[in-house]
C-alpha cells in the first residue's frame, strides 16, 4: 500500500479489555503483558471487592471499576474480557460474555463440568465473538519445533515423553481455590491441561489409553501429587508427574531411537522475557576394536549435543498477541473442540485416579 492510500485508511481502534476477577494472576497474565502488545489496553476492572479492584486500578492506571461484572458486559466501550475467576465460575461467565458479544480470554481450565461443554459449544457457534482458553505455552515456537522434529523422523521413532510439572504450593494454597475440590482444586486440574495440550500439539490424543493415580491426601482431599500415563498403539508412552508438594521441577523429555530432546524449566517464560532452549543429545554407535576376527562386532555408544535457542519471549505476551490477531481477523481461531477435548479428558483422568479405570481418548 502506498503512502497516500495508507493515509486514507481508517486507524484501527485499540482492543479494549475488561478484567472479570482481580485475582493474583491478572497482573502477570494481562495487565503487565498488555504493555508490550500494540493496539490493546485494559480500560476496566470488575470485582466484588471494590477496594481490591481499586488498588489494582491505581497500580496499572485503569480508569473504570465495576462492582458487578454484568455491568461491565453492558459497557459498549469494552471489546473483550479476561476471566480470572475460580475454575467453577468459568463456564457461567464465558457464556454471559459471549452472549454480550465480548471476546473472551479465560484462564485454564475452560470449565470443570463436562455437561457445560455442549451449551458452551452452541454459544461459541452462535456468537460473533471469539473464545480462547489461556493455555499460555501453546503460543511459543518451541511447540512447533517439537512437532516438526517428531514429524520429520530424523531421530527415528518417538519412544517416550516424560513430563514433570512440580510447583510447590505457595503458603499451601490456603484460602485459594486450588485447595478446594469443589472449585477444581488439586494439582491435576491446575497443571494437567499443559500436559494434554502438549500431547495434542505434537502427537495428538487419538487412540491414547490413559491411566492415573493419586492418594488425594492434600487439603480437603485434593490431589497434591498426581501421576498419569498415556499409551499409544504405536508403543509410545507419555508419562507425567504433577505435584504441589515436591521440589520445583518443570520439564519435558522426549526420547527417540537415536536422540533425547529436553526442554528444561518449561514454565520459565511465564515470569517474564526469557530464552527457552531445546537441548538434543544425539546418540551415536561405533564399533569397538576387535582383535578376534571371528568375534561379533561390539557396539559402544557415544553422544553429541546440539541446542535450539529461542529468543527471549514471554508466554503471556505471545498469548495476548495471538488473541488480538484472532480478534482482528489476522489469525485463525483455535477450534473450540481442542479445549473441549482437554476438559473431557481432565475430568475422566482425574476421576480414574480414584476408580482405577482405564480412560480412552475419543
């Protein structure tokens, strides 16, 4: 477009966000990242405790505060909302916001009750607004690189995926929805979505068979440590450990026939702009010196290392850029069915840890 034509183009209006629920995640997930996203700003907060909203508004220069989120949804000056409420309230407010023609970015998980999925799907289908579940990691290029490595077959068959998502509970998650079963408490509802999304992104979930186990010995019977495993007809095994009580350790390790690919500290980029590194250990087999001509060759293993380093990025900035691009029609929306599939499996795998049942992906 030449300069004269560009001058005649109407300026694209900022996407104006409102936040429903002034929880501790709101600054990290939206209020701070939006400073790095062109054409987007937060203009309103809604929270039952007005004093809390006032403190957050003062800190981040937000001009409008609502005591009732319904009033925010009636505001024609709001284009999109970020829902930062406890898990059990997600479905209700997603529905209300979409029916009010507001685009929705909602904290994971999308919802707790699988019975909510069909009504939500219908609302999404009927609404002109977009919905995005906030699974922050899915917008970083390391996921695309892992999928490319798997699909290329360069290291042979993918044999296993080992995931560890252990994040010690700050102050035991006291007075926090994570310690209340009825609000989706426990480590699996909080962290399991990241594991399922990873599998979804790089190998798919089709035909996977899931097993799970937990002692449910956390506060109020929540799962404070949870183990899960997916098995595929190909022989691939994907195991995961989630915990609120073990030392911090967050990593993915993919083992192939001839290489091991590791992503350490896989949550690091949710705290700011950080480099992420995929480290690949390539296995090599060489024949040992043999003095007996009739002896069978003896192979010994050596290895070499390569690294793929991604420039410093912030997961939440990436997520917000993606969401704004979807709203503007510059990027394809992520299908609702992907989030719905994760919710169905989260609920079933969580219950199977009590019953001992085997869960099959549809």
